[in-house]
DNA sequence: CTGAAAGCGCTAACAG
DNA sequence: CTGTTAGCGCTTTCAG
C-alpha cells in the first residue's frame, strides 16, 4: 500500500509553498510556466491525485452531478438519457452519481437527501410515479443546489424541465392509427400520477375527437409500467363486446407484453388488432411484427438537462437566470404492427 | 435560500462543545442520553445535515461505494446486479456511485481514477471487454481501496471475485440441445477478451465432446454483444453447406437478434433451427417463440459482491482477510425455442 | 461524560 | 509571480 501524496509533499520536494502548488495544479494564470512544469512533473512522479473531498470542502463547490431515475433497467430511455448526461458532465469536468428511486417516493427522498448531503453541484431527476410532494426538491433548492427535471416533470414547482412532447407524440400516433383505418382504438395508459401518462392520454383522446370519433366510447385501462397488469388489461380489452381494433400503449414495454398475450391467443397483429407503443426502444424493431412506436430524443434530453443544471450550478445570479421549460419533439415510427397491408 | 447549519450552530445554541455535538450525532457511547436528546432535537429543528465531505475528510473514510459497469442499458443483468448492490449498500449505510465504461478500457480507467480521487470506500467492477491491463485496479489497491470484480472477472489480479458458473451454464444448455436431438449446434460467442466468453465457449465445446460430437466441426463465430454483428453471423451460419440445426448465443440480446433474422428469412424456430441465449433476461420469455436461456442469479451476485467489498473496506487486516472467488450457479430455462415438439 | 486543540488536504484572500 | 495565514466542517486525541 503506497503512500498517498498531498500537495504538501510536492511543495516540500520543490521547496515552494503549498499555495503555489495548488495554483499550479489548477492551472491558475498567475503561476510561472516554469514552476507549473516543475509541479506537474513532480506530481506525475509521485502519482499525485488531488483529494476531491478536501478540494470541494475548501472551495465550497463540487464537481458532482446527482441523477435520480425511477429505475435503471428495462427502460432504454433512461439508459440513453444517462449517456447524454454523462457525455456533457464529462466534457464539463463533472462526475455523475446515479441513484434509483425504484418508483418509490420515500426512496426518492432518501436519494435526494443523500445527494444534498454529498454537496452535489446539481441534481437531475425524473420523478417516481409516487411523487406527489416536492419538499425534498425544495430542500435541495433551499441549499442552493439547482434541480432540473427531465422527462417526467411537474408543474407544481418552479423548476427547469426538459421533457418531450408527450401530448403530440400520443396525438400523432393515434392519428396514424386512425389514418390506417382503425376506428376503435383503445389505450393502455400509465399511472395518472405521472404527467407523462396524463399528456399521452390527452393526446390520445384529442386525436379521437379531432377525427370525429367518440372519445367517450374509447376504452382506456390503466396499467403500471413493468407490472403484469398488461396481461390483465389485454384480456379485458379482448372480452369487450365491441373489441377494439387497435391498442395504443403508453410504453413500449407494455406493448411488448400485450403483443405476447395477443399472439398466445392466436390474435393477429395488425390484422385483428393493431398495436403501438411509446418510447422508441430498439427492441420494438426486433419484435415480430415490428412495433410502431413514438421515438423520443432520449440522449438529447440528457444532454440538454445536464447542460442546464450545470449552467444553473455555475451561475452567479440564479434569480435572473430563471427557469426554462424545454419540450423536445417526438416522432412516430410507423412499423408493421399498425400498417394495413 | 436557507442557511445551512453546522455542528457549530447547534453547539452554540445548546452551549456545549462541537465535539460533544459531533459525538452525539454519531451516537457515540460516551455522551449522556440527555445531551443526545437535546442535540437530536436541535438538529432536527435546524434541519441540520451533516457535511459528508468534511466528515469523510476528517475521518479519512467514506461511505461511498463506486460501481463500474460496461453499460447500464440493454443488459438486464447489470440492472439486477445493481439492485442487489444498492440493497446491501443501503443496509450498511453506504451510498453507491454508478459509472459506465462503455466497454472501453480508457473510460474504465478514467472512472476508476475518479472514484479513487473521490476516496470511495471500495470499488465493484465488471470489466469492459477491452480491459487487458490492470494498472488502474492496482492503483486503487495501492491506495488501500478494495476492489471486487463481479460477473466479468480476471485471474490476472489477486482480487476477490463474484461470478457465475459460465462454463457449466454453457455446458448444460449445450447438453440440453444435444438431448433434444440437435446434432450440429453452432455457437455465437462473445469477444474472447472476456473471460465469460471463453468460459461459455469452453462449456459449449466440452459438451459437444462429451456427447461424442465433433467439436472441431462445430461452427463458432464471434459477435460483439450489442453490435449488429449478430445479423452477419447468422447469415454466415445459414450459408454453410452443412447448416447448423441449433445456435447457442453467448447472450440473450444476440439470440433475440438472431431470432429476428431467422424469422425474416422464414426459417422456423425451433423446427428448422433451435436457438438458445444466455443471461435469463425476462424479455426472452416475451419473444415468439419463447427463448431458452441460462439464468444467472444477478441480484445475488450484486448482493454478495457488495457485502464482500464492504467487508474488505471495513477490515482492519486486509492481509489475512485474503480474497475470495465465489462462483454462483446457473440454471437452464428450457423454452420453446429449443424444445422439439 | 465533556471540552480544547489540532488537524484532514485543499483553497482563498491578502500581502509583498 | 509567490508565500503567509486562515479557514471549509467535521473527527479525534488528550486532558479533565
């Protein structure tokens, strides 16, 4: 176990002061080129590594970005968004800490607290489906830690948000279904506590209305993402007297599960029932049939959210910086599961 | 922006010393019950949050566990393992930082360095497929930071490892294929830089040999996980004069892609070609046909790896603690893609 | 059981 | 351009 060197060690060896070493290491302008070179050389020789804890404690700011997402797995979207976040963070010299809330409010609160206690420079969060109070976010704000919501936003707080046009995505895909000649589309929506579920639901309903179809007759069942509800919901749809001729699911994962149930029952997609998902998960293109979905610029959401939180973190005057509410476009990817032959 | 209180603030208000406050907050035995109560009360009243940076700096140890994985997305396995890690970490009062190497050695090195600089208590890592040098791990070890490898191990370093019995999993699934009557199985292996690829390959080959089949005639093509190679590899298999009657893929994701290609070409699974994957990703059960796979105790791997790294981190005498090499069992899940009718 | 004092390793004025 | 002097907020001897 080798010794861990500090700026003190390198100062001693070079017979200069710690401050000069500290400055040199940070490439501060008022250090001569020569001393800088000497310092870097010695640092390298000793394999010096700055103690970030001490550095952050003294400078009162950190290079950490905390990210809280509902779940790391299963959702291609978050993985992609995370990549975007990490790309920007890396460019700007931040390192990111990822935490999962597991879709639980209490866990989300714990994670945010932990991040605040670790004195992160900023927090990026995609709310859990249980989140209906925002004190934990306020807590961070009160400590001057900027919070930016991504994907799953909330209008209850005055916070910057980077989301996707869920409403339009749902509207467009529903319109696509109608254009394809489906007259009785159903919707499997997500938990209404999530604003994205609401927006997708509204998009669905409005598209029906605008096409002159009766929205009140449309069947909508709620299923939580990732649960087995999709199976039950599908069976309920199938047992209706007037069986829907298309199903728009609020997520790709639900769509995949629905497809499974339909195929097991010998129901053909899209001949008997058309199927569309939401999120643009690449897996939808590997299914049989390929599934129509609504693509989201996941990576870009991560990029923009991260840029924003860093800007807020580095801003001297947060007040006049204000908050932004960025809504990125979605795009319907038409695939076999909805295309009439 | 509310004031951020410190132990000093609460000491002043209670007219006691900082040290007592510090001790009380940590529930140190030599503080009277009464003072503790007063301190806790005041802490709560002020909404005091310990500054972890300062705490860690002073005590020279942290409550952070760093985790480096090749990629967060696409692989159900890592997500599950991560959950196991987080469960244990939480129980023991640690918080985990997740980093991605993106399967790149350089990025892995960067991440490990960042973790070391953040003075994490321990590092859990699943090696990237490019990793062929281990100085970055040695670097952590030299700084007295324990490193535990999970899933993707390496025998080049004397480190604790928690892996899965890849050899046996591959052996068993190949045996299963042979039992089902397939006489000419092919294998799509992963990058041979990964020990798991090698082990799965060896398991495949040995199962053939033990069944009296010619291993030298077996077709093996390498495809990197997640790349589009799976398509090419499948086409090469199909264009062989003696077309294989079964394909064992080193990962579920590859299997899914192969299935797609086969179906697009009108080749029936399992009638024309049987198909098996590896990892136990739940998506395999949603495919049509359902795909045979080798289940790994992903969550358990995370749990055990995390327990171990914490044990090593907290050990006074790392030397005599030594290293462990835990190999967890795998289990073949037989599904339609390999079952003869 | 409690307090005083001395740091952890680094940054940040303030002089020169 | 460089050194000196104070801390950041907490933990930790060492006395009492």
